[in-house]
C-alpha cells in the first residue's frame, strides 16, 4: 500500500469533473479514479477517502490517500494532482509538490503569547496526517 499526497487546487472544478467521470460510468468503479468516488445519502458526490486526513484552504485541499496503485490517481482526474507520497512516516514531494503543499497547508511558525506574557513558538510539521 502507498500513501499518496494529493492536491486539488480547485474543489469546484474537481467536483464537476468527478461527477462527470462517475456518471459516465453509471456509478460503477470501472474508471480508476471512480473507485475513489461515491454518492452520500443526499446524492452529493464524495471523494471516498474515509478516515483519511484532509486539509482545506479556501477552494483547495490536500488529501493523504492510501492506495495499492498510485497510478489509480496519477493523471486520471485533471483537477487532482499527485504531489508526493508518505514513505516511512516522511513526506517525499515531487519537484513541484512542496510549493503546492505549502500553498494549502500552513507551514510557517506560529507564535502565541500566554496571558502571563510567555511566548511559545510552534512550527507545524510537513505532515497533516499519517496512517499507522
């Protein structure tokens, strides 16, 4: 199994494209990408990444998807990009992946001050979730 880091720069475009793929296959899982899609009880198309870490920033998102074949996602949906993978608990980005990751996930240091005036600095790690 591989843990693939995906980036969706435009969620609205992704939902439209995913719905077209899903409907063109009659709700079947024939298309590689369609196996990651399903409709909920209200008829909304959902990216089937249950118990999968997802980060949202405006109209974009990152998702860590566990799959046995990375090719199921790579290039099968134009509006979804595979930007890297998690290997042994470490995020390994493709050459362009880290910039896209940072555009969606906050990686800058955060400074907080307690009511007593004590400063604490926190730097979010380059991971928003890891499968165990």
